[in-house]
C-alpha cells in the first residue's frame, strides 16, 4: 500500500511540533523525506507513525501555554 505524503505543516501538526522542528529533524536525518520536484519535500504517513510509535512528543504540549 502506498503511503499518503504529508507537507511539512501537515506533519508538524500531526506530531504537535513546530515546522522548524521537522526541518531540523530532516537536517539531522531523524526523519526520512521524499523529494517532490526540485524544491518540495514530503513526509510519508508511515514515517509520522514510526515517530509516534517511538514516543515522539512535543517539548511543550499544545495548549499548555495559556495565559
């Protein structure tokens, strides 16, 4: 079965992290990406699932900084 490919904003939202974190993980090769065209990258849904299963958690849970 072919995975759905997610954009960086979609992947960040799914994992509860900032887009910059996804870009950093890409640079550090923590997350595998698929290049689409010359400038665009996508992250396979299975890669997001792998990170979730490995216990990837946002540093600060969304909504915890309410004032």
